C-alpha cells in the first residue's frame, strides 16, 4: 500500500507539533499534502506561524501551510495559553519561520484537494477545533462522499472534560463544527482523552527524546517539559499526555490502539455540558455507530515508535 495522503488540520500547540513531526518522519506510510491551521490553543496568527516553524524544524520547508478559520462557527474563541504558553510553542527557542504562508485559505485548500484527488484517497487529520473541517463541508458538501476517512483528536468519555467538567478542549471550542463533522457520515476514528491520557510522557520517555541529541529530539523534550506542568498541577500526574501524536501514530500502526465502533453525539445546547461527546460506549441506545472511538493503546509501543521516528529527522 502506498503512503496515505493526508491533510493535517492543526492548532500548534506542542502536542500538535510532535504529531506533525511524527507524520513528516514517516514518508513511507504518510504523505502530508498540506497543513491547515485553525484558531484553538492560541489565535490563528500564531497557529499558522507555529505550523511553519515545525515544518522547518522537520527539515521540510516544502510542506505548504495554509491559514484557515480564525474563530469558531458561532461562538467566541476560547484559547489555551495557560497550557501551551503565550506563543503556543513555549519551551524550546525556535527560529522565526522563513517559509511563507500560502495565499489560499485553508478551507479552500481542503475543498480543492479533495475535489482534485481521486475519490476516497485523502484522509483528514484534525488535531484542533473542527472549524475548518465543518466550514469545508458547509461550503462544498460534495467533499463528504469523497473523503477517505477522518482521524481526529478530540472528545472524552470515561475521562470526562479537561476544559470544563464535561468537555474536551477541541470539541468545546467549536461544538457546532464538531456536530457537523460527527453527523456527516464520514468514516471516523476518534482519539479521545480516554486514550491520550494513557500516552504519558514519563521522565524516562522524555529523556529518550533528549538523548536523540538532534534539534528535533531536544526541541520535543523541551516542549514536553513546558507542556507537562499543566497536567501535573491539574491531575497530579507525573507525566504529560501526548494527545495529538496518537492520530499520526494510528496512521502508521493502528494495531497499537484499541477501541469500539460506537455512536458519539455532540452537546451544542446546554451551557453546563456544552461540547460534551456523548459516547454510547455501552450501546444503551439504538443510535447508529458513527465513529471508531479509541479507548486504549500499548504505550510502550507508541513511545518506541515515536522516538525511533523522531530520530530519523534531520540532525
Ligand atoms: O484537549 C487536548 C487537545 O486540545 C489537543 O489537541 C491540544 O493540542 C489542544 O488542541
Ligand atoms: Ca491540538
């Protein structure tokens, strides 16, 4: 099987950065056609810049980066500087990007690529709020039947919320967009907090990144050192969850992960539980399954894959 053609939709964010690096380190399994930035962890002006910084860190200035939507479909933007720092990539000192942002809007890049490429050959990998994906579906509904699959990070069930007691950040920021995407009928794989909270960067695992002694390995270790302090304070955990790299690792080796085909609906009305992913894990409704909802992973396999692949990026 040739490399899977994907578009990464992202709000970097340290964990987004690691997910992008993993994808770019794996050209046999993954061909990144482009990266579309969305407002999320930090405003769009920073997420698009961070995406360009990460492509250069990976030694891939050829990857086109597009700016997408700068706010949710209907609601006010909520950002997460308290987790990711004011730049969104706090931790390492990384140079200003030289590569230019593409002129085209990210939503139009998604639409044009899916219409131009053969049907069922393009997968979308959203790592942030689903505003760009939903906007593309609203603008050009014809893309729905042509998308191969969506593999996204978002939501939670047993782990409940990380931005409110009920909701995970990516879904909470734009619940209306999430509802459109989850109801579109597209083949979906969802990496919720239930699995990403088991992808914990322990001291030993972070040291393995540092021991790569490459600019990428050191930068990833420094990003994690910064990023983990939020989860340590909040959950008292000894390590940071690497959320977004679960998406790109799944594309490389899906056997690392396990889950169930279930129905997931998005709460968009209640102010109390806004953005909650109501996951019918136990099949107590007759609602049709619409996602493969991942609940677990082999974390040792995950981290050895991630470390080995990051080690392939330029010295
Ligand atoms: O809740 C975790 C998700 O929100 C991750 O994608 C992180 O980067 C933030 O976007
Ligand atoms: Ca993200």
